[in-house]
C-alpha cells in the first residue's frame, strides 16, 4: 500500500506531486504481476510486506519490516522488482529498499486490520511496560538467534474475533495464558489459514503474552529457521544453535510450509520433540493442514498433527464490517474528518471477501478519495475507488490437494497412486492431468507443483502440461474430461 507520511518521516526528498491514487494503483499492478510470476507461496513469503512508501526524482522508495527480508530481496529479486516498478510507474528509473524502523511504523503507517495479520491500534498508542520489555527481549533473541522481532501492535486485545476465527483465538489465548509449571494443553498448537486471515497476528499475540509473563519465546519464520540452521552449520555452531532453541519456553514457527531440506527438517522435528517432551510450548502456522504438506517428511507431519490443529476460515461479512469500521476509526487519528456511512461500509464488506489486507487497501482508497477530491463518499464513488480490488478477486481458490483428490476419484485411482513413483498407464495419465490442472487453475510455480506431487522435478511437470495440452487438441474424450474437472473444481 502507499504510505505518503512514511516516506516523509524517513527523511527522504519530498515525493513527486503525483496523485496518491495513481501510485497506489500502479503499485497494486506491480504486486499482482509478482504474484502471478512467482506463485502465491513465494509472493506471500517474500513480498507480502513489501510496501511503496514514496517516489522522488525518478526513484521509487520501497520498504520491508526486517533486515533479513531486505537482504533476501536484494540478493535474489531486486532486478525483477526494479523492472516491474519501472514498467508500471511512469517516470521511474530506479528503486531503493529500506527497513522500516519501529518508530516509523508506529508513527507513519496506518495500522492494519486484525483479520489481516496485523492490529487495529491508534497510531499514537504507547506500548505498555510489559510490551516494551517483551520487544526488548525479542530484539535480544533476534541478535542471538536471528529470531524475528515481535510486532508490538499484534496483541490479543487488538485482534478482532468473529465466527471464522473464534476457535483459533480461544486456543491461542489458552496456550499463552497457561500457568507456569502447568503442562501444556495443546502441544503443538497448529493454526492454518489462507493468506491475510490473521494467523500471524495470533502467533505474535502468543509471543507477547508469554514474554510479558517473564518467560522466553522466539518467533521464527520457516525461512529464518533454515537460514539460521545453515549459518550455524557453516560456522560450526550447530550444537549451540540446538541448545539455544531447546532452552526456551515457547517456540513460534510461521509459514512452516516453506521448510525445505532433509537435514533441516530432521533438526526441526528433533527440536519440536525435545521441546514437547520437556513440557515447552510449540505454536506453528501454515497455509494448509499438516497432512497436506507433502514436501515435509512424514515424521514432521505426524508430529505437527499430534497436537491441536485449528483452521481459521474466510472472514464472514460481520467480521469484515468490524475490520473496516476499526480501520476507519484508526484512520481518523490523522484525518479527523474522514467519515464513511454505514451504507458504504456494508457495500465494501459485500464487495471484498478475500482477506483483511484487501480490506486495508479498500479503506486506504476511500481515504485517498476523500482527501484528494473533497467530494462526498457515495456508494458510486466507493465502487470506483475499490474497483481494482474487486476485479482482482478470484471466485474460488483452487487447491492442488483438491485437484489431486478429484482427479483420483474421477479416474478410479487413489491420491497415493498419483503421488507415488508408479509408471503404469492407469496412473501416469491421471497424474499428468492433475499436474496440468494444477498449472492452469492455481498460481503455483512449476517447482512448487513438482514438490506437491511427490517431490518431482519441475521439468516433469512441464512435460506433463505440454503432453496434456497436445493430447487434448486431438482427443475429444480427454478434452471433455478436463472441462468437466475444471467446472467441478471452480464451482
């Protein structure tokens, strides 16, 4: 999202006098192209928190919340990001990438909605003494173990509860507030949800609560766990790494679906086993249930499934309205005249059903319309302001697991057959059809599809896609099968 004040607070040159709405729309196009090119998993892992903060003198200024994200993007994706930015933002030739400081985030960035993995909190709110101590300890852990700092805004008090997330919220609170010395009730606690539904918010809230009670907690994303483990191996400090992890009271792992590598997965499993056996709490989040993480070793999946597995569903309309209203209230701290009628709020809640981040974007567009045009915020004006978000909405997100199950049933084989190494004709054809549908109906990359089909190489997936494409042009029966399967998956 565009954040004009964040750019100014960073001490950079004054941005060009281009309408905020044009920057926001261009930046949305950049994000959509990144998502389409790289796949949902890679995009949400590395680019979900990449923001455009301003434009000046032919340069677009981008920011991320951590040094690790900045380093990774600069090492692997900076050229592609620069190309997309220069394509979409007129007059831009270069980009800069900076890390958003804590002060900058709290003073300049309008807080996000709770259902979008972020909190609704007034911008000038002061952290409590417990939160300040927790943040200090989190920073210390980040230096020692490269754990990611906890965002002070993401607490239980700022999390908006609805029908779709009530169970996950209750379980997270119970885990975080258990009396010291009491055996954990749910261990590990495994929360899964699609992007932008609030699972990261819950993980941070658990971390804050545990640390405020004087206990030690470390929050790591899966990629950060891998990075730290590999670094420890290279520096011959692997033993110290293991001991430090196993000496904490709470381990929080986010985006576990990205955990790769046999030795890393083994160490991850050993760590979870050691913590659980010692009565220490483990909380894990992912975008799917443990049984659907085909890229993970069976022992890891079994251990993750052995605790309490809770799904956070799509935001219902009542919760979307609460998020929008809270976001509007937060925006009034810096724009007191910002008013949105209940009719417009209801219209936005009915139009945008994807996730909290899109609701954030919608309120930002309404705010931009109000401040830049000065006109009344009618339903018609709101429809114009948020039309790009509505257009980009997918009617249904098709999962690779659903494709595999449906194709297996259609061809009278098992899903295990499709994932196996069997090469009989009765299995190869369904497997190739499932790979083809995974490519055309999802945003997953070829390597990711290969991993989800028993760890196959991306060239195998490409061969299957091309074979089905060619065969379906001449084989009417195959073409009808594919169209039928597409309709069943998308309905």
